[in-house]
């Protein structure tokens, strides 16, 4: 099983010391991945949310969205 925990900035050392105090038999591996896909996705979604909140997000109609999705799906269906 893999668990992803997003630790607040500045608390990584404290969190790791808590993990290290636990019995080592619990873990296969403990590592920090600051350049993981999860972190990339998180940053992307935070940026998109800020654009929505600020009113700068590009909006499309439902018809435009469906047409685009049909084009993409057709491309991958063949």
C-alpha cells in the first residue's frame, strides 16, 4: 500500500522524525518526492482554481466542450 501525505512547508523534518520514531518494520520505504506527478497535478489544479476565482479562466459552452471531446475520442478510438 502506498500513502501520499502532503506536508505543509517547513514541517517535513518534523514529520520525518515522527515516522522514524515508529517501528521500521512498518515501512518498505520512506521518501520525499517533491517532483512527483502528484505535486505537478496539485500545482496545476491550484493554478486553475486561482484562474477561476479571479475570473480569468477561459470558458466554453457545453456544445464546444462536447464537440472537442468527440474529436479527441474519435482520434483515440481508431
